[in-house]
C-alpha cells in the first residue's frame, strides 16, 4: 500500500530553499551599492605589489620597535594573560560545575551565568576599557586577554570537572575520607592534564587576539600594522602579516604537539 505524501512532505525542501533565498535577497537589499571606485585598480595593484615585496629591513633594527621585538611582546601579552586567566578560572570552574545529581543547581547556574557575562565582551572592547583605566600599552592588553579568557577557560574547566570519573571520589568517601581528601587525591589529579590541555588551546587563541589588540593601543604588533595600513605602506604590511603567520603557525604546532602528549 502506497502512503500518500502531504503537500509539506513533497515540497518541504523547496519551501525552505525559497525562504532562504527570500531572506538572503532581503538582507542584501539594504546594502547600498556605490560601485567600484575609479582608483580601485591602481590601489589593488599597489597592494599586491607591496604584499609580494615585503620590507625585510623591518625584521630587526635593534630599537625595540622592529618586527621581532613586537612579535615577542605580542607573545608575552598572550602568555601572561593566559596564565593569569588559567589560575583565576579554577575557582570559577568549580563554582560553575555541576558535581552532584539532582537538586536545583542554583550555585552552578549562577556560576555559568557569571562566566557567560564575562565572555560576552570581546578582547578589543575590554582593551579599550582598560586603556582608559591604566593607559595604553601592553599592560592593558594583558588585562584584556586575561579577563576575557576567564570566561572561556572557566566554562571549559567546568565542563572538564563535570566529566571526571566519580568512582575514585566515592571510594575515598567510603574509606572515611573527607571532601578535602577527595579534592586533593581524586579531583585535582584527574583534571590537571585536561586543564593544561585547555590552557594551551586557549593560548593559541590568545596569540591571535593579542596580535590585533595593538590596533587600539594595547601593545603588540597591531599598532605598527594599523599605522602601515593607514599610510598605505604595503611592503611593511606584508612583512608584519608574514611575521604573524609564522608566529601563529609555530605556536599552533607546538601547542598541538604538547596537547597530544597530555591527553
């Protein structure tokens, strides 16, 4: 016996496709199209020529404002911010983790809400706020990276705490141990490798974030990048982008290798 399909079952895919096309057209209809500028070809040619002819004289000049010095400063901002956030995230992670079944989980829910609020603000917005408080420079960048990373690492750490094996803790309690014994001998040894792995992963992201914080004056390689773009010094832009690519690639490789050893 053949089951007769309804109209929706027959044309569901087509209806969704039509809805998608309508939304897509509506979204682009509000974008003003001014056309291509008369100097677009000349500017594009200049950009491409500069990008394929990097300014290698900027790699190291010895004055502390060269590529290598500012890339190291960017790494320092990311490293300091990540380490600070990793340490500060641990109590928030235990606050947000649901370690017991049943109940209202009011405490963990409030912890999760706090971490959600913290990670709502992008690093660049926090950098602008901290610049107003402590002035421009790397310190504002460290504060921005660390504060934002608390929200991210706190969430990841809390999930790691929730997923650990509870049997060692139950065995310690059954043997007459206290909650402090459970924390020291069961919980912390179980979560430390995962915490380190997540911190390394967050460091990878922090390096990328620290690379652009200089755009607003929070230290690192971002400041000379925006200056070079503003003055249309494309060879300088090219060498800075090349340096960022190399730095991020090396950090990703090292971090990935270490995380494989830990997990």
